[in-house]
C-alpha cells in the first residue's frame, strides 16, 4: 500500500493522527495520550507504522480499536471533503475575502471584515468549551448559499449561533427586530430562528436559536424573547454550566451527524 498520508486532529484537547488512503478513507489512527495505534485492518500494519514513523514518540501498542463507538465509526468512514469539523470560525467569509479582498482605498472598513472578526471571536469562545464536553462546528453550509455561523453541541443541548458585530454600540432588541445604535432595525431574530429550525430538521433534534453580540456597549431587550437567547460574546462561557439535556454518547452521535456535509443537503 502506498500514498498513505497522516492527518492531525484535536478531540477534547488531545491530538490524534489519522492515517488515510489516497481516496481519503481512514484506515488507522494514533492516539498519543494512550500510546496506541488503532488499526481497522491488520493487513495494513506495516504500511501504517511506516507512515506514522516520524510521529511516534516511544513504544506504542498496535492493534484493533477497543470497540469503537458508532460516532467514531461514522468519523472514520467520513470523507475529508465532507467533514465540516476542520472549518475555521468564519471559514466562508475568509474564503470570500481571499478570493476578493476588495479595493485597498476604501474609505470605510469592509463590513465583511467586521463580520469575520465577530465570527472568529465567538468561534474561539465556543471552541474553549471543548474541555467541558462541548463541540462546535463553524460555517455550516445550507442549501441556497445560507449557512449557520456556529453550531454548539454539548450537555446543555444544541444551539444554532448567529453572530453580530456590535463593538461600542447600543443594541436594542424588540423581537423580531434588532437595531445597532441609530441604524434602522432589522428582523434579525427571524433569521436566527430560521437557521435553528433548519438545523433541527437536519439533525432530527431540537436546536435552539442564539444570537451572540460581539462587544456591545449596552444591550436593551424591550420585551420577553420567544425561544431565542441573546447574549454578549463574553457570556458564551456560561454554556459550560448547562447540562441535563444530552448524555455524552448523544453529544458524540449528534456531532458525528452534524459534521457530515451531506446531512445539511436536504434542508
């Protein structure tokens, strides 16, 4: 067997090195923490160990995986091109800006860059919840060119997170309208709820809508909100205190489903 490649990933703060064929299928993975190389087929042992040679740090156990969970099996059979887990916060905006940076002489900042900063700020905050049993996916594509900015999955449930750059501005929320400073209000909460509804349909599980405001000077909510949560970006860490909704195995299974690009093609 030739052409094997090694792809590093991070899961719950621990590094794993997956060994892939040329078609992208995984055939083994190296768990540094456990000092173990897990093989899906013993026939590939020599080739896998040769590919992992530069990465092995000391003696390792080699053998079949210890009863992989359904979520792990789903991850192993997922083609890298269909795996959304490696997406960076603001992935879609970053790609758009790389392709078309816009004129350098703009008098006003490109609004896409502010939106990107907001998604990166919120995405980083969600990624920091990993140690508390949460997963975050970023720039989840939806049919028609739409996307969910972030999907958070953890013991406290599922959240479709929409970000809004609001630095040093007062935000007024009058469901479904959201206004920044003196700008005209827009029915943004309809979009936030619609994204959550589409995610619920794709995952066949309840996904709650959440609007994350980045660095607002003040947030004023004029009436009780229906279903949706509105938080400042700095408050996203409070999600770690939520629990009692999903068991760890359910979180892993839903994460395995959500990271598959094909899951979202029917919504």
